[in-house]
C-alpha cells in the first residue's frame, strides 16, 4: 500500500496508472474484508479475477455465469469504484434482487473507498453518502467543481433504472431478478447509446431471461461476451474439497448448480424435467459438436452450400450420401417477432442421427419453401410436419405451391385404431404423451444421437407443471417437439422394426431409393 508521502507529480502519475490498469489499482491501493471474521486484508487478485476485470474493461456487454464464493461480487464492486474514481461524470447503477442485497453491494464500494490513501480520497472527495448511493466530486485548483460521479444501488423492482441514465449497469445475481426482462428493456437504450451492462449470476434453472441471455452469448447472437467461472478456479478447491462439499448436499443436482464444472451443470433443473438429466448430459458430452463450416460444405455439396448461404440459420453436422433416407420433423409457428420459433430437424431415417437443423421466425409460406428445399437437398426426405394451427398452412403450401410429394401421412392402424390418414403429425393429449414417451426412452437409453446443444438446453427445461408439459417459464420447446415429430414419423413408418422385405418396400415407397 503506497503511503501519502507522494509528491503531486507522483500522485498524478499514479492516478493515470490506476486508470489504465484496474488490476494495478486494486492490488496496490485497495483492501477487502471477510464478512464473517471482519478481517481486513489487501485485495490480492486470483488470476481468473484479473482476467474477469480485464473483460469488464474491454467489453460493453458482459454476462458472467459462476459458481459460488469466487469473489465476483468484490470484483463487481471494485469495478464500480474504479469507474467512479477515474472516469468523469460516471453514473454506475448496481441492481440486486432485494433492497438489502443492493445495500450490501454498495457497502463493499464504500468500504474500499474508505480504505484508500488519503490523497486519493482528497482528489475525489465523498460529498454524498446514504443507503442508496455515494457521490464523488472533483475540483480544480480554484476550488470549482468540475466533475462528479455516482454509484447507486437499487433493488431490481419493475421500474428499476427506468428514469436513470447510467454509464455502467451491474446486475448482481441477475438470474434471480424478478423483472429482469423489463429492466433490460428499460435500460438497453442507455446501453445502446454508449453505456455498459454487466450481468453476474449463479444459475437459477432454465427458461428465465438470464438463461436466454446466456444462450444468446454462447451463440454470439446478442452482443454479450459470456464468461463462465467454474467452482475449481478458487485456490484450494481440490478433489478432496469437492467430495467433502458434495457430501453436505442431499440433492446432487442442486450441488452441481451451485458449484458447476460446466455451463451444462449450472443450468440443470432440480425438479420437474420429464427427461433423464444424466442422459441429456451424456448426449451433450458424447454427441454434441459444432456444425460444419460453410467452407467445409462448399467443397463437398454445392446445393447445400447455396441453401446455407440463403439460410444462414441452417446448421449441418453431416452431409448426406447417395441412397440415404432422411426424415425432416417440423414444428411450424406464425413468424411473429416475439413468438415461437419454426424449427426443422433432419434425421437419418434408419438410425435417427441428427444431420441438420434450422430454427427461426418464419411465416408459414416461407417455412414451407424452406422445408421443400431442405427435403430435396436431403435426398427427397420425408417431411413430417406438426399439424398445428400454422402447420395446416405449411402443409397446404408444400403440396399446392411447392409441389412437394413426399409428405408424411399418419395412416390409420387397423389393430390399434391410431392414425387418421391425413398428412402431418397431429398433436393432441394422446399423441403428445406418446411422442414424449418416445423421447424419454431414447434419452434415458443414451440412443438419441443429437448434435445440437440447443436441443439439450431445451430438453433440460422441458418440465411438467400440473397436468401440462412444456417449456419452463418463458423458454422454448420447439426443438424438442420437432425432434419428437421426426422420431414419431420414423416409428410410424417402422423402418427398422420389421423384416427386411417389408423394409425395402417402405424405403421404396417413402424415399424412392435403396437405403444403405
């Protein structure tokens, strides 16, 4: 800790150095305390904390997914103090779930300020200090106020931050904010105008706004830089510590959520999911992978390259071979800006392995054209379209506009009475239960070869609430339902469960070719 015997020139040099290097500032001049023992000690940063602070410094949108007790709140409060001290007219807003939590976060800022050398506090004197904010000012040699900065902390109420113009917003335990989406809508104009947003949290299940924002960051779709901090980054957390801590929890899933080793573990729900969570994790670790790049496709399949160029949302993991049969399961939606997604899954007709998928907000006619092109590019695939409200329009366009002939028909089974001899897969209470049961079996038996992590995330948040099943909260389940439709079409045409002569007949009828 530097003393107060620096010359004015040296003090100015130190101020400039501290502004440019937050790590230097914190390790040279700042202290923190232990809230349980009240012990005070210099803030010596762990390597991951240094990297995190540098991420804060360079990115205007950051979302942090973390394990517990990694000192991230101290990093956040330190960053707020650094902004208030070294940036003119900084307005730093810190949001917490409740008012008492907001005050605790602000107390960290106040504590660090109070322990700074006197010459720094004199350079930026504290002129306002209450439960909600601290205000610092700067004066020129004549004593006139030239700049002031404020750090204020608020509970994340429905209107939190709506009337504030913040240069930095820090949302602490963002996943637990009750009005996170409304707060973001109110604050985003400020962020778009040059401000900064930092969302920090442990996970709180799936389907909430924080989960959506993390997923968007992972996919590089929303401008956020995602940072995952696993439990083991804190020094001293070895295998022995892990086993001892784990033994204190009666619910292993809850323990993994609090002390995760991967983002997947973070978001595991602690109850309600209808699918086997271990099976989903096995799929994620064993089968999920990045799709082919457009350059990979260009050199091997010109038609699919052109299709992906026109539809960049299309993900392809494996290219089709001549003579190979495919099924496309489709869950249509209306195409509204904030509505459900229209999703199509391409699977191998014999093995069920996922080859491609596409998800977007397409109107029924556009989606029908896309399905027709996708089906033709995968060897005249059998198109199995969910016969929901928008599905009727998609089926009509496929037949009458795009003249696609290989459309799945739910033929009536004389023995069971199932089926209605109409095109498309009907979703009702009976068929939905059958479809979910099929998915449950495939996932539990580790036989579902899904390549897409987005499917795994959706399946994790597919829960039972009362008598209903579907996405948790405001999440999506379109990838799950479209995969279910594809698997049911595979089951109904019975490509693999019957004898070889029957299989040849079915393949010729549905695909017009021999299957490998």
